C-alpha cells in the first residue's frame, strides 16, 4: 500500500509578500481562497486573510497586517494574473469583489467541476473541500480538526473562524488553497476523458458565475407594505377556503364525526374531580378555629404579664390563619390539567386537511370515491394531482393548498429580504445534472 500523501508546505505572512514571490505565482493559474468575517459579502465585505497556491508554492497573508493601499495592490495583482484565477467556491470568493468579478479571468470553479465529474455518486454524497481532500487527494490528517477544536473551546460557530489566531487560521487558509491547486491539476487530467466538458464550464458556467454575483449585489427592490398586505390577504383567503371545505355539505358530517370521536375519547379520560387534599385543607381550618376560639375564651386580665403573652400568641395565630379553601381550591390538580386539555380538544378543529391519512379516510372511506391509483407505499393516492377528480370537495382543497403555497413563498420572501431588498444567495453552478441552482432566496 502506498503511504498517504504528504500535505504541501506553505508560508505565512502578516505583511505584503515580496514582489518576486508574487511574480513567480503569476506564471501559472493562481488559486485563491478567502477567510471572511461573514458568509454574505453584501452584508459585510471584510476579509481576514487570503491564500494563493500553484506549483510555485503556497502562501497565506493576514490582511489585518496590511494597509488599505497594500490590500488594493494585492487585489490588483490577483485580478490581472495572465493565466487566470481558480477558487474552490468561485461564486462565494468572487462575490467579495463585485466590480472586479465582471472582468475576472476565471480559469476554474473547482467545486463546480467536482460536481460535473461526480455524476455517478452515492446517496448522501457531499462535494465540500474536506470531502475532496479525503476522497480524491487521500489526505489522512484532517486539516480542519484543529480549527474545530478552537471553535468549540471558544464557543464560536464555523463562520466565526476568522477570529482565530493567525498561526491556526493561516494554516487552515493555506491548505485550502494548496488542496484546491492539487484538485485542479487532477481534474485537468480527468477532463481529457470528457471532450467538451471543460469548454462547457468556461462558456456556460463561468458567465453564469458573473451573472449570479451581479444579481446578488444589484438585488431586487420589494414593496414591503404591499407584500405584507398581500400576506394578510392570503391568510384571510386561506381561512375562508378551509372553512368552505370543512362546511361543504358532503364533508361537514364526517368532519363533525371525526371531531366528536376525539372529544369523546378525551372525555373518557376524565379523572376524579376532587382528590384527598381538600379534606386535609378543611381539617386544618377547623383545627385552627377551635384553637383560636379556645384562646379567646381564656383571655387573662388586661395589663398583666400573662395578658401580654396571651396577646402575642393571639397575634401569631392570626398571622398563621389558614385560608378557607374555595370550591376551586378543592379540585384535584389532575382534574384541572385534564379540564384544560379537554377544553382545548372541544374548541379545536381536529380534521387535518393536510394529512394524507385523514384525506384518504375522508375521500375513500367516507365519501366513497373509487381507488384508481396507489402511492409507491401501496396507499390510495390523495395528492393534489388526484384531488380534483373527487368533485367539489377535492377542488376546494386544491385551491386552499395553492393559497398556502403562495403564503409560504411570501413569508420566505419577507424573511430573507433586507431593508426592502432581496439579494439572491446562489448556490454553486453545476449540480450533478449540470444545471444551475439557487438558494432559498
């Protein structure tokens, strides 16, 4: 068995690297990798560090040690590299340079290429850089374990690794670029087996990367007042639609039967109203009254020492007087808990029109529709495609579900917008099927 490959060497800088180092790197395509303070460039463009790699070597630079002009010099150098730039996640890294991205000479998005070449994967397969380091490069040492340990000890999340000490972050950053360069070279060899795929990456996916970044930064303005008005309108329409379905003349009796069944089941669990605790409370009140009346009967002569002690005892007894329990106090705690649950059962609409099981019960067992199609699991179908064949009740339910889908979209849109602007967060171009892919936004 071959020994596991050694990880590449690297050099860390907290100042601008010598020009000759950058000049040597520029003689080939250059891998770059960023460690940023946020996952959304449109929200926070701060970059903690950058690393570069190719056959000339691997370096990582702590940008906190550079002046603004030095940073600009570094970016100017990167984006004029004649042989192009490479990044494992090009959409993400390039999104921190929205202007330069439009003219960047993109050589390869290595993640996109990984996905394009991994069309025969397995269930649960991932395409992250850690997976590539392990499954393709054969790295045995988990390069990210030290960082994970630091995050755990310091109570940080994975997106907060840019706050780590430079020695730790620098190694992490450098090895990401070094491994991306090795992957790039590996994929170049594999691509020889698939004529046209590299051209597809350059001619179709690369322009899409620029487009996605442009769209992310431009954003789409949203009229929040109209959006929220429409959301309220949808909520009302959904409530009306569900009510029409539940009160439809052929549906209502069965829904009533279903609810009544659950109410009866809840009533059958009714515990005893009064427990044994109420007897103890009444006994305590009775004993106190007897002792207090006995004390009053034995009042000594006023002004004497005996009277003073008697007065003190009477005051203490008055303070310690147990409260006369009300009828509610006498009710057992278990009964009170049941009553709260039962009241909720009585007031709740239990028939769930989104439940496949309950829809099958209603449309097949109760309404007598003929079973024509089964699911893969062998149950009668009760989905949106077959519901319209069940007459008015089915069509009402489809209409309600359509309104609900619209509400989900509107709610999601309201959640992801920022200050009235939607900024698309796009996934890496190049899924297993070669299509583009967008995020929740």
